[in-house]
């Protein structure tokens, strides 16, 4: 692979970046030139892995995550606009210096369109669960999406027709709404084991469920102390400090040593709510903390769910959006933890009984997750295309 060049268009969000980071680092160390497009926030880790960082010219602060992912309609509208802007921004740039391969995050449909337009090989890196028609119809995503489709039908029709006109004008393949969420390339690498993916057998052979990259992201940290509960509800929840306070007031957290990952709100929350056994941190080494944690309360993000299972930690998911709700329901259905759409009102005895009931399944999925080397499997797929 030495001497080859790939371009990677990433989604500038921590979960999306973390899942693929070991793969991009391995490619760069193997002598492949990696041109990585991302925001300034991630410049340091991109350059540390040996890739060449390129700034997005789009101002992503205009597309606030908590608003963009609030519901299907807003996400649909925001991604259509964002992807058209990025297509025009980068198509000529890629055409002037075509790479051997285009890699792109599953939400970057503009990158797939550029690859199709320039007849370049492409690989989609999917850091969420993969979506197709069966997954959409037979999950919690169907009814909310249908209601929003009916509610916003005229605007959705206008947006869809506009996208179809854009694609015809550019000589691109026809448009499917699912293209905005999983843009299958020549190869689609899903960083999830097939045992956790709904309807895994219904996906075409071009989809490869490679597993996670967790084993390649573990870094020892002797400064991490044991705690009873680790609470991390994601970047979207940070803006909702009132809800966070209500959760912390429930019986589950009383008298426990709790570490709360609270982003930019950590200092203020520590000043107002901090007490002897409650610590707010801006960020933490989650993979070093989880083995020392008794209970992990998370937002149902796929990375957090897998990392909890990897270390065999019992978890409670408090999802904030439909995608997280799907993951959280899978956790509960497979008896790997609890899905909690309300405040954590369980008694300690109830929680202990639930954990004992889930423990055999947690251990089974722990073995499954550890049996997959997502970095190595993804690397082999990319090597085949680069040859």
C-alpha cells in the first residue's frame, strides 16, 4: 500500500471519529498518504495519527448537533443542504488531484456523489448501526418517521424533488432517502458485529460487519480511580443541565461515588452541585474508566454501548433521539442492560436483580465483541481495493 493515497471525508463528531481512528492511523503508518477532511476541533488528533489535516470550508457551528438530530425531518433537511454545499466545495478539488480511494463517513453522501461523478473507488465507513428498509420498518424509527413525513409532506416533497433535479443535472445516480444515513460505497464497512445488527442477513455482500476498534483504542491511565457510577449522556445532553440535575437527584445516585462527564458545563456544575462523592469532568478516558466502574449510565450511543459490553459493565441507557432509542431498546431486548426513557427511579435491590438477570448475556456479548478485530478486518478490505 505504500505510496497510495486516500481521501477521508469525516463527520466532525467524537463518536464518529473515535470508531475509525485506529484504521486511519494504521493506514498512515503503513505508508499510505491520508488526506483527512475535518474541523479545527479535531486537527491535533488527525495530525497525531500521521494523516494530513484539511479544514472543511463549511462552518459546522451553523449546523448545531442538538438541532440537526432532533428529529428525522430536521436531519433530512439539514443533510440535504449540507451535502449539496460540500459536493460543490470539494468535487473540483478532488478532480484536480484524484486519490486512489475515497473513504467517507456514512453521513457524508456528498463524498459518495463525488466518487460516482469522477468514477473513483469508494468505501463507506459506518460508525452507527446500518440502516435498510427492514431495519427502518421493524424498529422504533418507523412510526416517528412516518408521522413527521405526513406532517411535513409538502416540504419533504419539495426537498426531494430539488435533490433529484440536482442529481440529474450532475449525472449522479437516483436519490433514495436512506442515502443520507448509509451511503453504501463499493464497500461498506460497518464497525459493529453482525450479532448486534438488526437484520444483518438482509444487507448485500458489499456490507462487511467488521466489529469494533475498541482493542486498538485502549490506553492505560493510572490516574483513574474506581467509582460506583459513571454518567455520560453525550454532547447533546450537555446543554440540558436541568435534566441532568434531576437525574442526579434520583435514589440511584444517593450515597454513591459518581463521575459525570459534562463537557463544557463541568466547571459550573461542579461549583453548584459538587459534593464529596460527586465529580464533574469536562472529559475523561472512558476506556480506562469503565473497567473501574460498577454501573455505566449512558445515552445509548453505539460507541458507549459497545465499550460498556467490552468491559462487561452493566449499563442503563437514557436515549435522547430515535437512533439512540433503537440501540437502547436492543440493549434491553438482548438483556444487556436497561433502557430508561424516564428518570432512574430503581431501588438498589431492583437494580441488583436486573444485573444478575443480564449477567450471562453481558458475558456472552463481551466475548463476541472481543473476538472481532475491527481495525484488521477493515484494513484488509481497503488493501484489496487499493491493490
